[in-house]
C-alpha cells in the first residue's frame, strides 16, 4: 500500500513539476517577446525624424554605414533604422538590424511615387505585398534591332529554403501587421489610407507611359527603392514584415506638387500609431 501511495505521489509531483516548467517556459517566452523591439525603417532623415522626436530619448548606434536608434514609444521598445536609399543599402541594413537587434516585427516606411492615378500626394498605401520591379528577362534582339521594353518580362526572386530553391514573384506583408495598420487608419488625417502593391527598384521613374505600364502589368500602386529588399531579407529570417508608403509625388494623378519632406513626416507619424497598435497586442 505504501509503495502504491509513494508511486502515486511521485506521478503527481512529476505532473505538477512539468506543469510548472511549462508555465515558466511560457512566461519566459512572453517576457522575451515583450522585450523584443518593433523596428521601423526609413531611408532618409526626413522619413525618421518624426519617430526620433516621438521617442525623445534614444541611444544612437552605428554599424558599418548604417545607423540605428534604440528607445521607446509609449513604453514600447522600438529600434529606428535609417537604411539609406537603394536596394543594396536596404538589404544590408535589414540584415544587420535582424542579426543585432532581433526585432519581433519590421515596419518599412517612407515616401513613394504614385503609379495609381487614383492616388494623390499624401495618400498612404499599406503594402499588402512588395515586388522587385527592376528584375527583367528580355527577348533576344539582333544588333541594330533596338530595344523593346514593352516586351520585357518580370523575373521572380529565387531564395533557398531548407536546401530547396523557391521563386517569389512578390513578398507579402504579415496579415496581422496589415490588420493592425488598418485598425488605426482613421488616425491618418492627411489623405486616404488604402491597401496596395509596392514596387521597388533603383530607378526613379518619371516617364508616364512607363509608369502606366508598371501599373497595368504589375499592378503596382506606388514605387520606391527599398521595400522589396527588406521584404526578401525579412522572409529569409522569418521576421514579420509590413510595408507602408506615403505618396510624395505623382506623374499620373494630375497633382502639381512634389513634397518628400512633408510626406516623410506624415508617413512616420502614421507609423507611430501603427507601433502603438502592434504594442497593444
């Protein structure tokens, strides 16, 4: 009888111990997640200054050519990253960001040129997906036959996953982050907030026919020079990612203004509201 009771007590103790260990592990994981920063990127000073102002106090750190600012917004740990302009800068900066700061989410935001004629300066696009619109395959044409850009075909981005090569036409923003951004859309007072597709390349397009071609063939809402690189690196590290772009100029909407500084400020201020929404969850 005593042996049976001892065995029963042992089993109960093991069960309670396992439950306690599980609860402790969950608590440790929760604490780790709460201490992980939300990363917000901007390529230029004008795209991050409003974020730094909101943080107030922050620590500036530089790795290579890239600058990072550690602080808090409304008590939420935040790392602001100035990526610099361009696809290579964005990829390198994002890799450093993930390796050194381990963010739980990355918001890539800033200014963009409009592709959709319905979008006007200061409207903001929540990029549900991003695409490298600078990757093409062309048909063979002999010497003297000239160029035929309208025949160019978009080429996907190859990535190695578990030893297997996969091709991505686009990189999608995390649905939960998209939902968080949409939940605070009413706080943006400077134009429309819409879902759309962001195109990236190391080119600033001003030819109307070319812009219309991108919009028709690729379905792009706006263009800029970083988002697809950030989406690709985030995908490779399995870090949730969100693209936000505020229109600073458009060749196809009839707008006669171009204002990168104001668009950068408005986009960064809206990103603050998104950080708050993500932090609450």
